[in-house]
C-alpha cells in the first residue's frame, strides 16, 4: 500500500527526522541520507543512483517553495 509521505506530521514538533528505506512505496520528494541526492517519486524508493545508499529522508515541502522562482514581473 502506498503511503503519502506528506500525510504524517509525526515528529515535526520534536525535530525527529524519519528515514524511509529503499523499496518503501511512497509519494513525494526525498533526499538520500548518505549523499543528499534528491528525487521525486510516486512509487517504490530506489537505491540511490549516486552512492548506492538505501535510506531516504523526506524533503521539506511547501506549496510556495518553487513559486518564487517561477513568477517574475
């Protein structure tokens, strides 16, 4: 069953960072815990293509994170 990584706010107030193993079915943006390589997935997390790491950290998400660079008047 696919998990929406954004659905859980557990640990956000305690500073705890959840790590997701390769093979876990997720949706969202993640960074390799070993080298920082970033991916966006809507399926199973792969092994990191840069270093072969198997642990992923969910990237912070904001609906306005990319809007600043996209709109120029």
